[in-house]
């Protein structure tokens, strides 16, 4: 099994996703777009089982400053069309939506810190189900319209679209289940200027001082989601 990840900045790595991949025995490769590394070609894409699109502080609309965004969206669209398993994290979820023709735009609220999401009640028994409520890490100021045909999986008080699923094999998360203590420290160090006081923005000490059981809970939820996403099943 082979996983490939797309990373947009040095400080937003795989985190707990790497732990899960190691345990499952994946061969892992990555494209560090901030280093101007080239995306896999069509033949290499055929060999990828799981594509992971990480987060980042830029906007999907920054193609003028970051031309590789256009190529990345095309690559994501090819992966979705090829029925690859695709997981998008924060910016990654927004990139999936944008690659599939949907708008990404500034939200009325910035959402940064540990806040609850609510699993949406839906009648698609084959789709992933989030808990009724769970606290997760947020770090975003934009939101997106759902791809056509996507199932909305979760929402929060601040933002309606927190997670979605398209078909059996594509899931986008606006939040960060991959968080580790090291990642939290890196986020705060690299993007601390975003922590300007607001209704849904926590101070740095609250973010890095999160209790161990919260991190354990989000890691367990991430592992459940990855187990689900990579199961060999199809929707009929």
C-alpha cells in the first residue's frame, strides 16, 4: 500500500497520520510544494492508494502568488476522478472543494483553538459518522461550499461546513485530528500572529496546554476515520 501526501508549509506535517501509516505498513512519499517539488505524474498517481492533502496558512485562491496551487488542484481532481482514497485536512479540504469547482471564501468568524464540532445526522449508512459532539483543533479563517453530491458530516457553532464525504473514498476535514504536542507548538510559533482575540480564537497557552485526554480522543477519532476510508468497500 502506498500513501502520498501534499505539504504546503514546513510546520504542517503529518502528525498522528504518520503514526497510523507506520502501523499499517504504508510506503509513504510526499510532495513539499513550498520547496517547489514536482507533483507525481500520471503513472505515479496510478500507484498511489491514499492521497493526503495537508493544511497551510495560504488561501486556495492565492494562485497569483503561489502558481503551484493550480497544478495541485488539477492533481487532486485527477485523484478524485481516478477513485483514489483522498483525505483533505483544513486547507486540504478547501483544495478538494475548489478542485471540484466550489467556492472558497473568507468566513465571518475565524476559528482557531479547541472547539466542539457536532456530528451531523444523515441517513447515508455507508458514510462516516462523527460523534454527536467532540472537541477538535481548528485553525482557519475561510470556509467553502460543499462539492456537488457531498454528504455534510459535521458542523460547529462558528462554521457550518466542518467535514464532508464524497462517494466512498473522499473525505474533507476543516479541522486537525492529526494534532500532536509538537505540531501545536509549531503552529503557535509559526502562525502566532493569527491569535488575535475574537469570539472563536483562543490564546496560545490554551491551545498548547490542551489536556492529554483531548489529544488522545482526537487521535483515536483520526485512526477510526482512516480505518474507514481505507477499507475495501464500495457504495451500491
